[in-house]
C-alpha cells in the first residue's frame, strides 16, 4: 500500500511546486504587447495565408507597425479595407509621435 501512496504524494508535491514555479516565471517574464497589434489583426483579413511574405496576419501587423510593409502588400485584402488600415496606421503614428514629444 505504501508503494502507491508515497509516489502519489511525491508527484503531487512536485506538481504543486512546479505549478508555482511556472506561475512565477510567467509573471516575471511577461511582455506587454502594443494593443495596436490586436486592432490591426482585426482589420486584416485573418486568413494567415502567408501571401504577404509573413507567416500570418499577426506578423504582418508587426511589419506594418515597424513600417516594413504597406497594407497593400496583403494580397487577399479587400481594396476598400486598405484605406481604413492606412488611416488607422496614420493615426497610430501621429499619436505615438505626440506621446514621444511630451
């Protein structure tokens, strides 16, 4: 009977402490992302097709914020969506510049 209880207790205690360690590490190394990324991903078609040269729409949003790509580089995007994304980016860069100047 003891050969079953002891390993169960050891594994339970080990799992508990590893869970606490994972929780601590996730909070310690948490990286804040720019909320504009989520907004841009919502504006993109979200096909994650890779036609733009990036593995998915989230990476395309990173490239748009870094000014490495233009909204028109997204191949499956609807033409009427390009000005909407460009306007969002213009406002984003304008607001970012104003915040840096303060």
